[in-house]
C-alpha cells in the first residue's frame, strides 16, 4: 500500500496564525485567478514531504529539523518584539525562521532552478564562442549549443538539488540576519500589514544597478509589526563562520509608521507573493492591490556582455512583471558590470575569458546557481 506523502508547511502555521481573524481563519487572495476565499492556516502554504530533501543531503531531514527548532518559539519571539524586549534568544529565533523564509520556499526553489538553467546555458554559449575564437572549437559543444538555441535540447535542473543547496546555506543567512540592524516598523494605523506564501519580500531596486545599492528586505510578523533590514550592510562578513554564542552586532531600531509606509510594504508583499496574499478578514483595498500587481512575482534577470577578451555573465533578482523576463536581458539596459554587483545581495557576476572563468561577487540563491554552473 502506497504511503500518502505528508503535507509539510513551508510557511509555518505558527507564523500564519498571527494574521488570522478573530475566528482563527485567514482570507486568501489568489493571484492566478483573482479568487478570494477563507482558509485555515493548516490548509495553505504546504507541500508533500516539504521538510525532507532526498538524494542530495546526507541528512535528508535537515530542513525539517531546522524549521522545528524555531517554529515553537516564534510566538514568544513576536510577543517580545511587540513589547520591545528582544534578547539574544528572541533575535536568534526571528533570524532563524526569517532565513528559512528567505531561501526555502517554493518561490526560491523555482528561482534557483531558473538561475541554474539559464546560467549554465549562457556559460556554454560563451565557452563555445571563446573556444572558436582561439581556434579550438569543440564540435560536440557546438552541436549542443545549437540544440539548446533551437529547443531540441533543454536543461532541467533537479528541484531537490536546488532545495538542498538552499538548505545548507540557511544557517549562513540566519547569521547575516542575526547580525544585521533591524528596523521595527510598528503599525498603529487602520491599514494592517498583509502577508503571503512568500513572506520575506524585498524592495525592487529598479533597472539601474551601479555601485553599492541597498537591498531592502521586509518580513511582516503580525498585522501591526514588520521587520526591515538591508543585508548588504556588513557585506565583508558574509563568509564568517556563524557563532551564535556571541551577541549580535546589529541592534533594533524603529517606531511608528504612517499609512503610506504600510501601503508600500504591502505592495512589496503582493509583488513578491508566489500566488497567495493573506489578511485576517476580507478587504476590498487588498483585493484591488492584488489585482493591480497580479502579473508581478520574483524573477531573475540575466545579462551576457562581450568584452575584448571574454564575457561578463551577470544576474540579479527582481520583483517585476513576468512579461519582462520573457526575453532574457530585456528590461535591464542599464545593468552595469562588474562593479554593479557588489552590495546587491541577490546578484551574481563572473568573468569568462580565454583563460577560464573568474569569479565575481554575490550571494544568495543567485550566487549558489553561479557556483554550481561553474563546477
């Protein structure tokens, strides 16, 4: 008899319950068909055996164990945040689960697959062009590149491979969040924060990337509380070995915000949502907002720039309309390389020349894809 897969929540019920109405139910707004419906936290944001990653980890249950370490302590940490009494333990809990939401949802699995597939294709095309340029063309590689271009050959990265790569990095992301300075955006207005099936949203940087731009991340933790931080701060310490016995470098700041700020955060949440936005009760304003940004989601943008002796291959993460990435590279005419990448926490770049690849800088899911595609 076949064993029915267990449904594991990639967004915890303990998190979602903070946004539920008085009866414990959520109101969902679905981007795929603009339907709105009531639901229980237990019935949404889950996937079969989502806490287990087979084949690619020596400990397949690692992600589930990581989540289980923080989910039971989440409510106490949110209460401490509301009271302004966040200690080391509470910040560890908040940072740990925020890190899970940062890279271990279906959104980031999809994005990681896209990055790996596209970066591998760009790498092979550039390698073929450079080999031909120096008189060392590889007929097999040339045939493969032609087949990729005309659709006879496709790349299909195993999603569990991406999940495994993201899972093994989750502690590093927790460490960076733990040490970041957080801005606590307290909301006493009549407009509540909303959340989604991809709660760790970000503010899109726009088409221009040059220099060290901030990359602002948001995490609503309750209708009246949202966390904000910039993970590009402290960038030089990104590879430091985590040591949670040490107090965090960054503290907490913040205060009350205006309705305009709440709306801006909610727009980021709606844009970054994979499919579902949640509130505690039916709200016409939220329904209109979801309809306005129905075409938006987290996407990757890519660029392949020829140089005198090779190519720059670049990528970054955006919250944009899906139509803008139908033809990769469009919508980013001002994507400067390589200096543009430093400070962009979800971008990557490498230089591929006649003497082989030279690594750029970057981190996050994009950086993971870059490292894999060069292995």
